[in-house]
C-alpha cells in the first residue's frame, strides 16, 4: 500500500462532543504482543511517534462512513475516528477489521448496535423510564446540556431522549426558562440553552420539529440560538426576522393556513442556512430530517397555490396589464421565479400538472412581454422562469412559438425575443447570453423532438426556425463581416469611426457564442443548415474572423469549418474548393509563424483529418494550390503526407486512363464542367423535395443583412464609447491592426448575383504605413484559378484572364502561396 493510501487523520471526541484533530500519520495493522491481538497503529508523519494504538476487539462496533471514514468507540464517551486521504486505504483497513471480526467487508457497521441495545431494553421492567430528564429549573441547565450532548453519538440513546422530550412537553418548559434567563441577563444559562436547543435539533426528529417550529415556539428557538458561547456578542436574528425581513404579498393571500406555512418555511430555512453552523463530516446526517421538513413544506405550499386558480389568474392578469407599475411587475416576476423553484420539489407527475397549469394560464405570452422590458432584474428573473419551462418541456415551448408565428411578426416571436436578449446582454462576461444560448440549444436539439405517425416535430420546428429566426441569430455575425466593414477596417489610419468593432472583446465573445450554436446546427441539422450556409455563403463570412486578434474567436471560426469538413459531404467539399475557403485558414497558420499554440495545433489537426480520412477532392485542392507555401513545414509530416496521397491518387487515375481505349478516353469519360454543376443543382433540388420543403431561393440583399435587428443596433450604439476603449490588451496577430481581409466575400457572391465577377484570390497589396513599408507580409493566391461559374448560383469566380491583372506590390517574409 502506497504512503498516500496509508495517510490518515486521527480524531477523538471531546467532552463538548466536538471532534479534535490529534494529528496526521500513516496507518497499519499488525499483531501487538502487549495487546494480545491485531491492532491499528498510526505513526505521525512528522516524527514517527505513535499517535494511535488500538486493538481490534471482536465485539466493538466499527462504522464505515462516506467511503473514507472509520468510526468506533473504545469506552463510554471515548470515540475515535480515522479519516483517510484515499478510499483505497480505507477499504484495505476496513477489510482487516472485518477479517478479525469475521464480517463481510460489504457491511458498513460491523456490529448491530441498535439491536443489542434493544435486547437490553427489553430486559428492563416495562415501567422503567427510558431516560430520566432532570427537572426543568435554572440550576439544572448545565446538567440538561451535558445529557443532551452526550447522547448524540448513540442512535438508540438519541431515540430514547427524543421520546422523553416529546412525552413530557419538555421543550416548552425550556423555552419558558429562556425568557427568564434573558430577563435576568443570565449569560451562563443562555449559553447552556444554546447547547440544549442545538442538541435537540441534532436529534433529527420530525415530531420535535413540529413543536419547536410552531408559531408559539419558533421565535424563542431562534432566540436561544443567538447565544452561541463562542461569540463575544449575541447575534440579532430575531430582529432581522421581525423587522428587516418583510413578507411581500404580490396578491393578498386569504388562506391563513397557507400564509402560516410560508412564514414557517422561511424561518426554518433561515435557521438551517444562517444560524446553524455548517455541519462537519461527522454531523451531516444529523439534520437530514430538518431538510426533509423544509422540502415537504415547499411541496405543500406549491400544491395549495396551484389549487387556488383565482389567485394565479389574478397574478397573470396583473403581470400582463400595461397599467401595472414597474415595481409591482418586478415583485410579480420574482414571485413566479420562486414559485417555479419550489416546484422542483414536486414528484414528476405533480410537476407535470404544475407546469400544465401555468401554460394554461398563459405563462409563455406573459414571459414574452416581460423579457422585452428594460428592467435588468425583471429580465433576469424572466430568463430563470423560461429556463424552468424549457427544462421541463421543450416541446411545449416549441408548440407555442410555432402557433404564435401564424399570428405575429417575426420581430416579436418569443424565440426572437430570446435571441435579441442574448445579443444585447450588457454583462461584460455575457453571463446571461451564455444561459440563453444553452436554452436555445435545447430548443433546437433534434434529440428531444417528438415524432408521431401524423406529425414530425423535428421537420416542422426546424422549418419554422430557419425561416423565422435564423436571420436574427446570424445578424451580428453578418454585420461584423460585411464587405463595407472589411474595407473600412482594412484602411490603416482611417478616421472613420466603426459602429461595430469585431475586435472588441465583448463583441468577440458574442460572435463566439453564435458560432458555437451554428456549429451545433452543422452537427445536428444536416439539410437545413447546409441550405442556409450555401445560400448565405456563410462559411466565407465566418472565416473572416480567422483574422481576429482574439485567438478564441479565430478558433471558433476554425471549429465551425472543422465540423463541416468532418461530415465528409461532397457538396460541402465542392463549396469549399470552389470558394477557395482554405485560403484564410492557411494564412492564419502562416501568420502564426513558429508559435506552438492551440491555433497551430487546431489547424494541423484539420489537415491531418483530411489526410487520414483520404478526402480526395480536398487533398487535390490543397496540394495543387497551397503546397509550395506549406512544404517548408516539416515539424509534422501532415503536408508531406497530403502530397504523397495526392501523387498516389494521380498514379491510380493515370493507370486507369491508360487501360481505357483512346476513343473512349477522349469522349466518354470527359464531362463539361457546366454539365456537372447542373447535375449537382438538380440533385440538391431533389434532396429538398424529399425533405418536404422548397429550397430557399437566393436573396438579393436581404433585409436581415442590411438592417439587422434594431435591438442589436441600439445596443451597439449605447456601447460605442466602451468599444473605443477595449480593455482587452491581447496582442494583435496582424501588423496592420484590426481585421485584415485576404479573400473575397462580396455581397454579390453571397447573394448569387449573376454576371458579376468577384475575385476569389487574395488581395496582394496592403496599405502602406507612413514610412512606406508594407504592413502585411503574407497573401494567398491559388496557383490554379477556380473555374468560371458558381455552385447552386451562389458564388461567382473570376475569369482565367483576370488572374494576370494581380501583381505583387509588397515585399514578403514568407513564400507566396501558389508560386
């Protein structure tokens, strides 16, 4: 057994029933001649002195607790405990103890204490009292305190004391003595009463709690617990409960029993959370019944409120009434938040009925109103309520928003309100946005969508989401990667102010969240997201972010592309190669230089995946266009491996061609590029018909791209000053500063404008600094120009003759790609 496994702390129980740490050492079990038997020995790790020498007696009850504790009693009122650093060490010593006593190591108690003591009790005369309680007088308080604290280590003695206290109405007599002591300012007596009341709570008996927490007694119980002997001055818990804490009734509660139950639950929760000290590892089971008492009170409160439909109807009416003032609405929303939190204590079938009641009364339309309000506290509480509803039944929320779409504009749909709240989160760390993003992911997750014989929730909801909501989600991404934005950022020393700064830390975080959600869509919404990516030329826009000075955002963009390539879908592959979309990735790799960091590893892994999976179309594109720039990278064999795969495939194709008669080679096996594209488009349209949805046609300049949601624009305007003073002092990855674009992402390409030729090669010039030197040292230029035409009418490519117009005007520190 290793030293770590042998390491233990030795504890003994003192007269005040508190565990004292006797030191740390290493435990072993061996035969001790002096004790005539197997014994437990603990030697101090500091000096090797003997901390413990205890014979394993055959009749001693050893208890194993929480996998790392062994507790036992060697004599009356002398308890010992070993706390092990590792479970394995505890198990090994426990096996030794069980071996000596002839017990199965799977037991947690080697001797049945309760049974043996019950046998002893049965031998006693029936008229004999279980425990003789001292008379309830001031001069007996010390004796009572000693008695209560002494029984806590024995389960059977705790039971006997609880029965005696219950039978004789003893607690009320003690609380009367408390009032006498407080009037006489008898500090010693008050300290004894603290120990007594605390000990009675640790008896863990529900029947005693009913007495102690009644309206008649609870404030005196709280008073006793104010006089902790370890404190120089007593606390003022009663003053807080009666004067500071105010019970707010959002709607008057007429049921007196319900009102009493709410007061009691709050005060008992206060005793557990605030007054009582955090229980030690040896005491945590002492208050399990107190936890249960609070739990069942909450269940009762929820049930009583749920049955009072008049009360809930009035709450909903006021919540949605425009005349309700802001303070009142805040109280109503906080009430519902606490109400939903209490509902988590219900059994599944009762919780189901609870949320169905809320849905019937109109909780979702009410949330739609309050989530759009300016009050941050109200929005936060509404978000918490929405999270309870989504967690309970995503289908219920989806059904509501699809019905709502038939009657409302897109801007006021509940899901769009949620997305806009995510976009407009003012928290610098975007805590609320992260929570809302998780809820959106749950709602669009096909894994929790239902399918029946007559109806498929997945297809209906995803059609709705991509038609009505996706443009709102991607608005910040499209706005921050627009062509106008790129040109403005590309001008060094430009005096134009940027309304939106992609390199602002908060904006970068938001874009990272959106990319995480879009990456989830790529993995789970194969058809719908594919259609959206190709119609919007979305991957090209995403890869603009590879130039961000925030590496985490560049990694998010790379992860999005990696998920697309991971699908090994030839439609995606052709879209990537025709759009020359590896260019920004390779630029990022070269810009990163010799730094061995996460970005470097992630890019290498992308190309390694392509090599291992032997994705032929991508391998050919990479080698033909970029190998000259990548061949110098020799610390991994990835790029040489790609070249090898490419040459092997060329050899195979050559051998196959040589085996075909020349007349067939020149005609049968040759296809016009345009014919191939027509076949692709026809296949894609057929796929859409199978899915039961018409393809979304290319749009001319969508409203969503030009005028992204007003709430986002408004938010960005209010943050304008902040964005100009970005506190994130992270190093920029390009010397030009800001975003440096090296490939085309024109609106005409994205929207499928016919007849316009936009360059897909890298811009080979960069803005000169004041001294005339270049600020950009790398640009991409494919060695083989992309074929003229477009994929599904989405992306235009340059004519072959246009390539000659590109000239190198700036010195380079790295080999030019494609040279």
